C-alpha cells in the first residue's frame, strides 16, 4: 500500500490499485476454484449415490467420498483458499487504515508516541482516541499544525503528515468513522457533502456484497442445481454477510468500507470475465486434461493412501477396544508400503481383502471399458 501511495500520492486511488493487485495475485486460485466447482458438479451424481448407499454409515461415507475425490483428482477445499487469503489481506488493510502514520507516512514509533502525548490534552474524554490515535492525529495536525509546532513537533514531521492525501474525491476523509456523523443524534445530522459521502460508503459496500452473493448463487444453481439446493443454511449465512458489512463499515474507519467497495467491484468484474471465458464446457475440458496428466501418479498413490487410512483406523480401534485388543489382533498380519508388519483382527482382515478385491475389479473394468458397480461386487463377495 505504501509503495502504491508513493507512486500516485492519493490514498483513495492507492486503495483501489492495491485491490487490483490483490485480485491479480489471487487470479490463478480463482481459476482453480472455477475448475474445482465444475469438476465437483461433474461427479455430483456419484456423490449422491454414495450418500444414499452409506446413509447409515457416516464413517464409510466419508472414506468413500475421500476415495472418489482422490480418483477424480479433485481438492474439495480449493474453493475455500481464495476466501481465506482475502481475509488475510483484509486484516492487513485494516491495520494500514488504522495506522497511516506508521505504514503510509512512515514515521518512527518514538515520533508517533511523542505526537500522541502532545495531542492527549486535545482529546481528553474521547474514548476512541486510545484505540485509534493515528486517525485523530492526522486530522488534528492537518487542521491545527501551529499547535504541534508550538509544542516541539518538528516542521518536517508536520509537513509529512499535512501532505498525506487521505481524502476520497477531495472531500471524504477515509480516516473518519461514518457512525460519527450521528454522534449528536439523528436530528443533528448535517447534510454536507462529506457526511453524505461517509454514510453512502457503508450502504454501497453492503449493496455490492449483496450483488456478489446473488450473482454467485445464480451461477452455482446453473452449474450444480442439486448442490445449490442442499446449501440452504450456507446461503442464509451468505445473505447475512452484506448486513454485517454495512454494520462493520459504519463502525470502522471509512477507508475499510471503501476497500470493500473496491474489492467487490473488482470481484464482480472478475467473476463475469471468468464465467464468460471459463464456461462449464471449457472448464470440463481443462479438468479432463488435468485428470489425464495426473492419471498414473494418482493411481500409484491410491493404495498408499488406503494403507495409511487403514493404519489410522486400526489405531483407533485398538484404543477403543482397550484390554480386549490383545485377544483379537493375533489372527493375521499384512505389510505396509515400508515393509512393516501390521496385525489385524479377522474382521479387519476381511475388510482389507474386500477393499483390495474391489479395487482390482474396478481397475479391470476400466481396462476393458466396462462399468464397475460396487454394489454388484459386494453381492458377489457375499455369495462367495
């Protein structure tokens, strides 16, 4: 943010350009998110079948879902990473906006402490001064530089702070809190351009968040109607975000709400562009290419993942069975990928063998272009 501000010397433009940079950095992850959503949509019938098949066995359902994601080379958490990183950037922006003398003007810690002590008598009784002093100091020095000069603050420091261009459109102070315009009560609202601008920032931020949510939900329903229908509570939370953003923008410095506006605008444009270029058909082709590329590597690692899962399951069973485990774990042993022997009970050994046979039948079916049905495989095992 400091570097961009040094180039443009305008806080509002700096925040907008910084938002663009963030979106450019996250663009590859956004593409992967689109691909992951399309790939998940393609296997939705298989996921629904697993849910019906193992409705009464949640552990088995989770195991089979993990196995399916591994086979299809899909990361179910791919859509979460861009959101998490956006939150990380948001926390960074929050700190920059509340400490502009530290991050933008680049004053030393001792200098800021000295200015704060000098300004303390001016803000006696103002509770917010202790939590966000730098925002008050910027405005105070810009409006009354002579006071600080008389109290020993150097002219260079006063000039640096006075030269900080923190006004959006030349009249909206991005360090001001929109809620403060109502501090004297609803009847005391002064209809100035700055006050109206401060009030509009939270409102526009919330509306753009709402537009983003609606647009995302419409696209999700077109891409994957069944999955969208099952996300009722999640959709409710998504619609609550715009309301939360309005409330937060009213109670925080205007720069934060303005960042949200910039982020939402750029995000909406990015989503429209991505949906135009990366259509479901095009994304499906990319998914197929990735699947072919990782086919051999994926299959070779499948049994290793299964062995690791079996070891975890056996460790959990051993802990839950306690003293009885010594009596039932002596019937058979198998070797893992490192050649280490693992003891299994009869029931565990049968389940292990069933998995191995099922995997062999699935690969054989793939080899000859047949359709593999695990239910039929289980029936054959029972008859056998």
